[in-house]
C-alpha cells in the first residue's frame, strides 16, 4: 500500500500514514470546509490497510491542537476502525498528544479513549517534541 504524506494547511492537519512501518499520524488543526472530501480517502486507505491479513501492528498518533465538530465525527470513525482492528487481533496503540496547558484537548482525548474497548490508549502531554 502506498504511504500517505499530506502537508498541513491552515484548515487541515498533516497526515503521515507510513503503512510500511505501521505508524500513522494526524498533526495540527482540523476544520476542513468539506470534511467528507478530506477524510474519506483516509478512511478508505486505513480500512484497506487494516484489512490486510499480513498487518499485525499499528501505532496511530493524534497530535491535534483544534478540531471542529465535523472533524470530531471523523476522529471517532478512525477510532472505531482502530478498535475493530484490535478486536480482530491486531496490536493497536493509539496515542493522544496534547499541550500540557490545554485542558480541553486533554479532556477530549480522555473521552475518545474511553470509547476504545480493545485498542490500547495512551494520553500524553507534548513536552518539547
């Protein structure tokens, strides 16, 4: 599968999906004008990659500083795909990085993490990354 590397814009996060090593990241802000147009290709690629029987592990990092409600739904869909893959036996680690002073993003991370039943979830403060 071809890796995905999309630079951040003022409305969309950087996307770094390195499928070769199983390390996937969303970094920045997410409030695209059309959430479906931005996220659907990412969902499709993620679904396809996770359904590959040879894939055994995945590390997904969220390092978002802001997202709107439409993006929150997209994030939830990503979390559901990851949790389903973990339920199917894949090793899935989800990391939610947040600024130590941003309580809102910390709380949102906690809420997303509570919905994961099978994937391992880690909430971490961004410290000089």
